């Protein structure tokens, strides 16, 4: 790759980062582990509901196959879990890429 292409890609990457920071950061206060716990708990509750749904379904149908209604309920449970998981992962990516500020831990010397 030419130097000009590399330079353009670096500038593009920096511009993307700056734009994301400028737009995303003001909407969410500085993050810390305690502030993220409600998100993590929400994902865990959705995961638990999804897993319970398949467990209950398997016990209910025995050797038969699930009904269309049972499958719809399972699908909705999975979709909720996957959507919440994806959103939590998006927060993680935003932190990794520096789009969101992270609160310094007090007393850690950071």
C-alpha cells in the first residue's frame, strides 16, 4: 500500500474516532464498573430467561416437537437476549475505542 493510502487511512481512522467521540460521549456520563452493572444485569436476566425458556420447552414437549406458538415464544426470548447482548457489546467497543470517557478509580494512582 502506498504511503498516501496509509496516510489517508490513518486520517480517516482518526476522523471516525473524533466524530464518534464528539457525538457519543456527551450523551453518556463517564463510565465505571458500578455504572455498567445495570447493563450487565439486564443481559444476564435476558440470558437466564432464554435458557429457562428452552429448558421449560424441552420438558413440556417431551418426545414431540414444539408448536408454532412455543417456537415464537422461544424466538422472542432469543431475540431479546441477543439484542441486549449486542447493545452491551457496543458499549464495550465504544469504551475500547475511546468514544466514551472512563471514570478514574480513586486511590489507584491513575
